[in-house]
C-alpha cells in the first residue's frame, strides 16, 4: 500500500489517499507514478474512514489487475476538515480532484459515497460506476430517516445517545438497529472500548453534516435522467429495503443505470470478509455489463 495526498480545489487543503496495486505491479522494482489511466477510485461511507475498505480494495485490485485508490473524505485521517458551507458540491469537487490526479475513470462507492459518486457522475467524466446501498434521497424518501435528536445529542456531547439515534434512524446495523434506545446506548458504551468504536464516536459530528447534505440535495428522477455513465447500483439482500427501492426506481427510469441485489449481504458488505461482492463489481468494471447486473 502507498500513502500520498491530493490537493483539494479550495484553499490548499488535501485528501489522504491509499493505493493498492495488483501483485504483478506491486512486485516491480522502482518508483511508480500515482497517475494510472486504468485505476479505480473507491469512495467510502459515513461514520468510517477509508481504512476499513483496504481488504476490499486489495481484493478488487487483484481481481481487476489494476490499482485501486481509497481516500479519506473530509474530516478523517490526514484529509482536510469539513469546511464551513460543506455540501455535496464539496464532495463532488474532491472526488473530481482524486480522479484527475490518479487518471482514474472508474468509481466504486458505498452508502454516502454512492450518493457522492452519483451526483459527481452528473457533471464529471466517469467511465463506469458501481454503487452499493447508495444513500440517495429521491423526492424526500430519506427525510423520515433524519432524527433531530441526533444533532441535539452530538451538540450536547451525548455521543452514546447520538449513536443510538443514528443506528435506529438509518437501520443499517442489521438486527441491532431494532433494539430499544437503552440497549443501543449500552452497546455504544461497550463499543467505545474498542479502537473502531472510539473512532466511530469521534466521527459522529461529520455524520450529522453529511446527513444534512443528503437531505439538502434531495433529488427527483429528472435530475438523473440525462446520466450517461454506465452505472450498476447494487444493494445487499439483508440491507435496509429503502436502498433497493431507490436503486429499482432509478434503474427503471434512467437507461444508463442497472440494479441488482447481492444475496446474503448486509449494508456493511464492503467491510466484511469474503470476495462475492468484489467479484460482482469486478465483472461490471471489466465490461461484463449484463452478467454483473443480473447474475446470481
């Protein structure tokens, strides 16, 4: 893995990038330039850093025989903080900067990252795009997922309470999402004893800002109808149903978009062990468009 930075378009900030290469390329001696036309950029979700996607990116790189670049979005690692006036336009500009610097044309994106990538594809040249459980609000479809109590709890420093509201509101933690608030607060306290749990708590303020950006960018089908990028929207068979509903609606109205369910996968599919999801994505990025959309 290589670590480097990309300059943002605003006031000299930077984005921390981690690059994975196939074994054949990684074993070659000598320096390697970060810009490679055949590479892929991966955009992570909310409440996480890109490090959770490294095993997935490594698998995808080996399957494709191409470099895969993960980057920390704003407010994480060595990347710039979320600026005043943060919005989806901030993220779209950042993704465009990473694509330019790496010479990439293909994008893989998860959850909030899928929201970013789909919006970017409306104005940025992307050759092929794959989203998994893209968090897109269509005609107010995600407004009911927003809980004002989440922001109030973050402001008051009640992070266990905030985490519980986030998990219940989004329903992305599988069966855990349906536990009572008291039980979720206890789980938050326990998870804070782990490195990952502590990191997630520290990212709760960014989650509030990002959820507000999703709602502020509420879209209609008309906003995506002119999309030209061949896009495969995937959803996990065990993911919350609203992700699949959005994918089906968009695929039914936008010729460039296909939709498919990946059986036996939770919302955090790209973060879990196994190669089934990476294999599906690699097929599409390699040009096996039909089979990737309707395969098992």
